[in-house]
């Protein structure tokens, strides 16, 4: 008989297929494969502990590729700082990193919030072609919203 976790993953796989979302299908497929092989008790805790850091590292590598290929250099940086949009982007990058830092704290300290954030991310990925960086920044936004509510109550 299928466990609740396996059934949930299969449902997510079907949602990913219907939504034509290869990232969700790949992620669920990898998790199902690990479960079928029987390595879930060994691999899942490690993935849960290190996965976000790996993801951030992979995204950082992808963002830095244009620098490594020479497509972006000091000349482009010098031109960018002359643009008001570049300064907006710089500020947004700083803000997102600081918000995500708070999100890590929330995810570590409040497991039931993690469930809601992960489900929200899955919905956004599956139904709206979102990108699964949501749990971290979502947790940061939730943390800030909670602090605003605490401040006014």
C-alpha cells in the first residue's frame, strides 16, 4: 500500500505534468526514486539540511556565468552604475538577501509555517509557472509581515 508521502508525491507529479512544469516533475521524480530505492531515511535528512544551500549555490553559479564568460566585465559594471534601474536592482538585491535571512530563521523555528510556505510554493510552481525559490523569500516576507502584525498588536 502506498504511504501518504508517496501518494502526495504522485499527486504532485501529476500536477507538474498537467501544468507542464519540468522542474516540479524532475524534483518529485528524484524524491520518488530515492524512496523506491529505499535510501530515503539516509538521503532525505541530508537534502533537507543542505538542499537550500545547494540551491542558492547553483543559482549563484548561474548568475555568475556571464562574468566567467566575459559577457559582463568592469566596463558593463561601470555603465550599469550610471543607470537608475541598476541602483533599484542593487537595492532590491540587498533587500531580498536580508529578507531571506529572516526567512531562514522562521523556517528553522516554526515547522507549521514551513508546511504552508512549501505548499504555497508548490502551487505557484505547478499552477502559475513560478520558480521554486519561494520558500526562502516567502518565509522572509512572512517573517516581516508577522513582525508588522506584532508591532501593531
